């Protein structure tokens, strides 16, 4: 259940870009984690927060009003391997530059990847770690398999 935060000067993206940014970034991180067919569990628990800041609130050592974007992605422990890290960094950068309509923004997009500490991820009042996430993923996989069984059975009966 990745959490994505995008910190940006308010005027970098068109006013109506937030929903598209959120959808594209959440699906990109699920792909990077290797979730080929996300079910409701993954889709309902992967979130993006778009933080539009006054332009003067984004600074570098060189300027008091920087045209940079920071994307911070927090994932459960061990959910991104090295290839997944490379993939999500590349995809998130491309998504940001495309949404802004500014290819040069790719050079000013910072992607920060963090893993929650073991047990440091809370959902529904439970501190989740590898054991709890594994159990949730297993339950979600069983539910998807159960949903597919009746459809497969109906297709065989119709054929």
C-alpha cells in the first residue's frame, strides 16, 4: 500500500491535473512493485497526495522560488527491488514532466523512495510489517481466485 506525496509550486500543473497525476502515479508504483493485476485491496489502499504550495515555499540554495517538484514514495518493507526502484523513479519523473507540459521539468523532479520501518505502517489500527502484509496479500489473492472460479465455471457450462 504505497503512499505518494507530490510537493509542487501551485502553478506548475494545470488546475485540473491532480486526479490524473494521482491515478498515473499510483498505478506506476503498483507496476514497479510487480502488482500485475491490482485488485480492490491494492487500488483502495494506494494513495497519492498532491500538495500545491505557494511558489515562494519551494526553494533551493540558489533561488527563493524554485521550479522543482518533489515526489516522495513510501512503500512497505521490501516491496520494491532495485529494478522496481529504477522503474518508478523513471516513470514518476516522466509523469510529472508530461503533466506539467514541460519536458525540462524532468531535470528538476526529485523522486525520494522510502520504506516504512518493519511494523511502522498502520492500517485499521494495526501496525503492519512483513508478516501482516503477507497475510493481507494472501487473503487478497484468495479473494481474486474465488471471484475467478465462478466465472470460469460458468464459461465451461456455457461452452
